């Protein structure tokens, strides 16, 4: 849905046509649920929080001023709602330590990630993304799957543009480490050969 289409349905909802909100829900429900499950690591909680997020969006719709993309505004509400749940239950993040990488090792990250986006590798990518701390998983999801710019991501995560850029770089390094442990050796070697 384009920015213009989003605004059409927002206007309809604000004019009293609450049925139009279902179109907004259909457009964003998968990403919101994915964000919730990555952050909360629990399907039942993610389903409940996803509903709560859409209730918040519905109640706050009149506050959307169009200063950013509607999707960025929604992602920010979703992210903050999940953070609130994590704080409420004092959940601990599973941080995965990474070793120092050389420039050559990092040069293959883009090739590995781009190639794995192919349909038959989706399960491996999702599994690896789920092993990352939630903020890094969300950052990579927004950047690669939702084509959000670093500027938009910085608004969602409430961090500076520079910080978003640094976190994206570090998240890719962590993802590479995880991919190296999850993928067969021959696939890694093939990507490294292509990168040379």
C-alpha cells in the first residue's frame, strides 16, 4: 500500500468508517506479528501484543500527522509496545558474543544475505534472525524485508541515523556469525569464492 492509499483509509477511519481499519490491519498484521514474535520469543504473547498494538493504532490514528511514512509510525508503536512488555516481565535478551572479524570475512555478508533471501532459504534466515537480540533482528527485518531507510529505522527505534548505521553494520556481523554456524560449509565456501 502506498503512502497515498494509506492516507485514503486513514481518512475513512477518521470520518467514522471503522470497517476501513481492517484494510490497514491486513496490510500490516504480518510485519507487526513478526516484530512481536522476534522481540518476545513467545507466540501467544506475540499474538496478544499484536492485537494490543492495533488497538493502540486505532485509538491514536488521529495523532498521525504524516511527518513520516505511515508504516514508520506503525512500526514505532509496535516496537515501543513490545519494549513495554519486555520491561514489564523483565525479560532478558539472549546476546550472542561475536569474535573480531577481518575485512575479508565481512565482505561476504552482503552476498550471503542477498542470496539467502531466495524462497528455499527463508527458514534458515528466519531461524538465524530469531537468534539475534530483538532490536538487531527488527533492524535487519526493517532494512532488508521492508525496505525501510536508515532514517526511517532510526525513527522507529528512536535512535540517531548514525547509531542506526552502526547497529546495522554490527547486526550484519552477528548475522554472519550465526549463518556460518547454521549453513553447510560448502555454501559458505561457495559465497567466499564468488566474493574474491
